[in-house]
């Protein structure tokens, strides 16, 4: 049964700190009732999400088209189908995930037994972003619910159609006394961040990540920060060039037109190999998006005029605009920018120092492919590193010597689809991780429990500490 929603929250017109406080109070009441902790409640919510994903597929695709002109198939694969897998994983795994994990005890506690109990944290906050506005909202909710928490979602105001659809869907399918959506921008998020939460999962920029972490620190609230950065693709000459290039295009322009946290930000290759690589990229791009990619229906637009202006500024910077080897066309009215490749841009430019998050792809050349280690290691740790090579030694060397959130050899982006792999950044690209059981763990507290009986009570540890005891 679902408890009635506290009316006070809905009566207020503006969402301020006081309203946010009332909302948290209401959710805490639901959490403290113990309802969200039961296996049955969690399974019911998860199966409702699974049903919603089946029944509302069209609405979700429509909202994503309104927000980003995301092509239907891309929207289905990258947002709906991924959410379905995540939900299925939780439905199938939950029973096992909830089982306390037995651990060995030591002679000093004999006789005893010990276990690690996963308990829900309480009331958690999810703040999400606009590039995969559906998936990046629903996936953390799946994790929070699996772990038995009450949860508030704050979707991104920059994807308004998806944001308002999420309000409707959560109300229709989920227990509204324990799962809420608050729409809004900075004022609403600020009001939410002033509250005491038991965990915050934030997806977005490192700049706002710092604001979230500072607000969380006031209440000693733990955070998972899913941030971004400049994720490189290193292309060795020992590759199947056509396959490599297709996969790079898939991880750049066919992935929300470069507006993806794990999208390829820039390429590193050798001076000798660059002309071949560029030629292959040109050919395959034409295969993917035709001769006029500005009018292709298979490529998303730029999300907003602010993002469009930011990207145009990167492109028009001195020492950048004359380095374009493909593309460069922009259309402000349609918020479109053509797939654009740039070669050997000086390092002190803005495009080489901030996350591009759009369809511009610089290629950095080095004398030897091993030179890419210095290029990557001289920058903040990226969210993903992609390496294309048949050379086993080189693969090993990357895995051992480059630190990044994730690494993928001979492909792009697909590592997110493996539920057994934690997804998250390191250093500037974030902290903590989720996906699959890692989501459950991320939203749980691992409580240590030691069981002792009254029998076999040794006096050794009790005073008085006699000389006899000290000899032992
Ligand atoms: P953003 O940080 O501007 O916005 C994300 C969220 O923060 C939104 O919900 C927004 O309302 C809120 N927000 C914005 N400014 C705020 C403020 N001053 N105070 C409080 N809340 C505020 O991020 P963005 O530009 O929308 O997203 C782009 C970034 O997100 C890129 O760096 C990208 O790599 C990263 N990203 C990471 C992942 C991941 O899973 N690691 C996924 C997608 C995007």
C-alpha cells in the first residue's frame, strides 16, 4: 500500500529550501516506516519500471527527439534498451545482492560468526544531466530503489521534454511517497542541496560537481560524482583501419553527436599514420551520414543555443580555425554543427584544454605511438581511454600505465554496456561508481555484524592482567 502524499509540499508555488525540507521530511517518514526496505517493495518498483519502459517507449523517444533530435534508433539503443538491461539485471540479481555476505572470523573472537549486511542508506538525491536525460535519471533510480532507499530525482532543465515526462512517469508507475521528481534549475537544485541527504549521486560537469560536494560536506553526506573530461582515442598503425574508424565515429558523432561524457574527445596517432586515418574517417563519415551531414536525420543536434555558441567559439579561436581538415559548417537556426576534424592544434588553445562535448574532433600527432602516454598523463585523468591496436604489448602497457575511469581496447563506449564493470571516473573525471550490482552497493551501507554467544567466555582479555596472562 502507498501512504498518502503530504499535501503541504504540493500546495507551495515556488520550490525553495523550506519546500525541499518538507519533501525530505515526507520521504524520511516513508523510509522510516520500513516499507522501502522490503524485498517485495523493491521488486514491485523495479517491475513497474520495466513495465513503464515497455509501455512508454514511444513517449520517451518523442521527448528525446524534442530535446536533442535524437534519432529514434539511437535513442532506443542508448537510453531505453540500456535502462531495460539495467532493470532486468536488478530484478534478476536483487535477491542474491541482499543476502548478507559471510566472512571468516579470527581466533581472537572465537567462537563467533560474522557477516556484512547491506542496508539502505535512507533518503538519497539524484541530480542528472541533459545528454542522456532519460537513462542518466532512471538508471540511478534503479540503483537507489534496489538498495531500498527513498529517492528524489532532479532532472536537467536543459532537456525539458524529458524532465516533464519523468515527472509523469514516476507519478504513474512508482510509489510516490518514496520516489519523487523535482523539476528545476539552479535555484531548485540549490534548495535541494541545502537538505540533509544520505547519499547524492550527481552527473554533470566537474564545476558543478564541486558545488555538490561542498554542499554535501556540510552534512557529511557521501557522494558519487559522475563527471566528464577529455577522453582520448589512441590509434596505432597496426589496426583494422576501417573497423577502427567506424567505431570511432560510433563513439563520437553517432553518440549524441559528441555530446557524451565518454564520447571520443580527441585522437592521438602518429604523424606518419594521420593522413591514412583522416582519409578513412572522411570515407566512413560519408557512408554514415551522406555527403551532406548537416541535413542527415541520423545525427542529433546541439542541445541549446548556449552550447552551440560555446562550440562555435572553440572552433573560431585563433590557431584553431585554420586547422580544419573536414567539416566546420554551422547552422545557428537548426543548432547544427557538421562532423568536424582538426589536425595538430596548438596545446595552449581552449579546445585542447576543455571537454569539447560536441562534434569537433582534434587529432594530435606524435612521432611514436608511445608518445601518447605523455599526452594523456600530462592532463587530468579522463573518464575513458580508447586504444586501437593489434599490438599485445601496447595494450598491456596502456592498461598498466594509464589511469582513467574506464578503458576500452579496440572499440569505443561499449564498456558501459557490461553490467559487471563499475562505471565511474577517477580524479577530475569523478568518484564512486555505479551500474549493475555496483549501483546496489553504491546506495547501500555495508554494515559489519559480529555474532557471539555467551559460551566459551575466556577471561584472558579481562583485568586483572596477571603475570600468568601476560606470559600467554
Ligand atoms: P551541469 O553540471 O551544468 O548540469 C548538471 C545538473 O546540475 C543539472 O541538473 C543542473 O540543473 C544542475 N546544476 C547546474 N548548475 C548548478 C549550480 N550552480 N548549482 C547546483 N546545480 C546546478 O552539467 P552539464 O553541462 O549539463 O553536463 C555536461 C557534463 O556532464 C560534461 O562534463 C559531461 O562529461 C558530464 N557527464 C557525465 C556523465 C557520466 O556519467 N560520468 C554523463 C553525462 C554527462
